[in-house]
C-alpha cells in the first residue's frame, strides 16, 4: 500500500491519500480524542499524542498536528497508523453520527419559508459544485451552516485543513463570498461558524 502525502495551505495540517476510498461520501471531523473514539483510525492517530484534529474526506484524510510537534517526527507514525488501519480490515467508523457524514450536515436553522428555501438551495448547490471540490484539493471542506434572510449573511463551517488555516479567512472572503454574492444576489456577506 502506497500512501501519498500533500502539504496544505495550513502548515499545521498534512493531507494523506491512501489510494483508496476513505469515507466515500461526505466528510467527518474529529476535534478531540474523545470524538475520535468513534473511529478506530482516528483513535489510533490521537493516541500518537501530538495530533489535535483528524478529518476524513471521500478519498483522503487530513491530520492537524499540535503546534509544538514537527512533521518530520510525526509523519512516519501517522503513515504507519493509516497503513495498519487499512490492512486490518477494521471499519472506519464505529457509529454513524447523524449529520456528520452527510454532505451538508450543519443545518442549524433548517426551516425556511419557500423563497428563502430556494436561496438556500442555490447557495448549497454552489458550495457542492464549485467551492467544496476546490477546497477538498487542499484537504479541507466548507459546509453550509445557516442563512439569515433579513441580513443576507451566510454562515459556513470550515473543516479539515481549512479549520484554523491562516489563509482560510482570505479564502472565505475573497473566494467564497465573492462567488456567492455574484450568483446569489440576496447574499451580502459570508461569515465563519466556529
């Protein structure tokens, strides 16, 4: 098994491509070792001690290291844990957390009137077709959180390499906000859900 690694715009995050399906569809993020207990692979990665976050995408995973950790020391144990997991035949997830593995699972404000529902559908379509594939190349994900029709503010949740990335606010404002405002005139601003 050959596992490729790629750097991401976030120096604290490395992207690992095991050459096979990881999650298949959707994404799943583990922000703590306790959350990681839901996945044998995430649990093994957190057990390394210098891992702060694990993110599973369709065919990749990203690992966020502790600030004091150095990639040259951490990369080999991470590669070993990934290889061990995929050769063991163990399942990736022990549970199916509702909303976490779906494409847009952070709908905080899921009930909209008919007109607003159409706007939200346009926003989600742009995210799924234009924005998410681009950020997935960098090992991240952007998920719709909510839309405030009165103010025109779209709230998005950044995951994987995008979470905590120094360039994520520029990506959000310059890239995502401009695109959404261009295609969906009702959008006035984009903000990040923390």
